[in-house]
């Protein structure tokens, strides 16, 4: 999710994957894939930068996760988790 600002100053979050296009008319209008139009305070260049930084962060996090937990990355793709499991047996009185 990215955080944008309504013209009245109130912030809101939107999934950038749902953005179809953005126009400057002169206010910035964001059109979502379902046709919803959002008027935002950010200019077009700022909106573009925010989306690019969000996507770069997603890729960086995926790389970091793959490097730190290779078995977890494989498990998410294959559905097979080969990480060791801690089995706790409840105490019986």
C-alpha cells in the first residue's frame, strides 16, 4: 500500500497495483482499474516516485527474504517446506 493525500489534507492508503493511470488536469487524478477516480494532492512526478519506491521496496524485501531464508523462499514457490520443525509435546500430569 502507498499513502497519498486527499485535497483536504487527509491521508489514505491505496494499493498501487490497482492504479490504471494518473493525470494532471491540473489536479492529479488517479484512476483505478475499476474506474474509481481519486483526486490527490501529490503532483504526477511525486506520485510516480512513490509508486516506484514502493515497487523497489517490494523487490528488495523479496531478495532479502530469499537470501536470509532460502528454504522459506523455496517453500513459498513449491509448497514444500523443508525447514526443521520444533515439536512441543504437552506435559501430562
